[in-house]
């Protein structure tokens, strides 16, 4: 648990924040660059799960190449 806290603690601050998708290499998603959603939670592996406005709940993994930007309100 200590490793997770040190490795993904910075991501916990993203929960509840709005994000915009820049890139995902997931071939099965309908999400596209520019789609927006709200960060729901971060799992133990560091996957950031987003409730996308389109209705998807796709998780993003930076280590696998997924990219996003945090929207500042």
C-alpha cells in the first residue's frame, strides 16, 4: 500500500476534475480526441477511470500511452 501511495498519490487530486482526452490507443472505444469527462476514481494499478460525457467509463493509463489534459474552471 505504501508503494501505491507514493506512486499514485498525485493522481488522487484529479478525482472530481474535468479532463479532455488527447489520445487513447484503445481500439474498442468510441471516444475521440477532444471528448470530455469527470475523473471518478484511481485504481490500485494507477488507472484513472473517467465518467465520459458520452456515457463511457473508459479508464486511462498514462504508462500505456493514454493522454489527457485537466480542464481548469
